[in-house]
C-alpha cells in the first residue's frame, strides 16, 4: 500500500489500528495535538479523530494542508454522530468515510486509488486542474488560444498515462466541476482515437469536451455541489449553463462546431433535451459524441450523495438510452469504456 499517515487524537487507539494494517504498509502515526507538522508525503491519509471540536478541525485542516498533495486519498474515520461527521468530512475534502471497525475493508476498496495511479498521471492531473483554476474558471475571457493549451495538456496526458490512470487521478479531486470537465475531455480524447479521427478533428472534439460545461461558472456553488437531488427551481438554474457557456464563447473566435457542443450537449435525439429541444438530424455528430462522454463521465464520478458507478454499469445505462443517444456511437464507445474498466466488455 505504500506510506500511510494516520492522524489521531488518541495514540493508543491509533497504535491498535496500525497493528491491523498490511505488513507492506509503512504507517506513520501523527498526534493531532502535536505542534510539529509531519514532513512526509504519504500515499494515503487516515484521520482517527473521535472528539471533533472546532480546535480539532482547525488542527486537522492545518496538517492536511502540510501533508496532503493534490490527488492523495484521505479516509475519514467516523466516530459518533454519523450525519454531522459526514458533513465535516466533506468540508475537509475526504475521499471517503468509514467506521473504525470497517477500516480494513475501506482500505481494500481504496487500493486502486493508492496502487494503480502512477505519480506521472497524478502530476499531469494536478497540472490540468491548476490550468482550469487559473484560466477556464477564473472569470477571465476564454480565448481559442487558452482552450488549445488546455486541450493539448489533456490530450498529452491521456496519450502518455492512458485513459484509466488519468480518470483515476482526476477522480481524486473533490471539486466536481473541475473533475467532470477534465474527465469528459479525456474520454473525448480517447474516443477520438478509437474512432480514428484525423489530428484536427481529435483536437476539436477534445477541446469541445473540455469547454462543454464552462457555463457552470455562472451557477451558484451551492447548487453545483448540493449533496442531493436538486429542487425544481435549482434545476432550472442548472439548466441555464449551456446557454450561459455559449454566450461566453460566441464572440471569442471559436469554431461553430465547438459552440454547438457547448450549447447543445444536453440535447437528445428524441427531442427531450434542452435548452432548444433539438431533435434527430438537428443535433450534429460532434455534439452526439460529447454527449455520450458527458453522460458516461457523470455516471463514473463520485458525488457527495452517491459513490462512483462501475464502468460496466455506466455503459449499460448508455445502451439503455439508445434512441436518445446515437446507437452506432454508443457501440463505438465500448472500447473506451473497456479501457477504463475491463468489466464493461461484458455489458449487454
């Protein structure tokens, strides 16, 4: 498992927990109330804090700021009031929560996040996230040149790391919008390669996917990150993001095909989508491609109100949506789903 940092407010309890770890795990116990910060860079952080006072949360946040690199999984042990602790865990950016008695099972489930993701893939994902924060979601005008830089960054990462490692690295982020856009762009880059598109078309498809949700910058964070189903009024606000994104980019020199993706990626072939209720041939191929990547990406993401879905299950949902989605393109997407999750090969 590599190096594990266990942060605790009870050293004896933490020592008992550490004795149960795999022999290959190098575990380091850190006293929450020590004034000395850990110098290590662990591959996994576990917090074992029973008394979550405001001082404890401040101290834990300080330690995480020192020891947790971007993308490092953080498992939060739940003591006491589960609902209250779950909320605090989300605020602190926990990857997952579990009770102490279920710790080993939780660690087993997190093995792919700890073992499979190479450092290079994590670094590339962090670089892409920083690009998003500095350029795409910083309130600055988005130009084709900026979008081209981000597109090349994602395409290079997928080419070098592979779609599986890239997705696993991006899935560690706690910001839903950054995670989703980077994930969908990567799926589009992989899809374009599977389809054998020329370099220009691959770049255009990946760029359109990278920008598809840029209008969400105008949606309140409370709606974007709500840990549950949106109310009708909130959904109405959320559904403004395609038109908002289109308005942001329409006079910036982007190709019409890219603008169509930003505005129409929620349109469905049967006319049930939004914002314009387009139907059938009114929906261009580039839009159809990104819509498949968008839906699949949303299904395999971890959300505050549900865990990530397996690739097999996500692909089966795509197949069930044929009629709303282009059936030929859904079938063509199967190799991408299999590359992410080999079990998707068996999806009906």
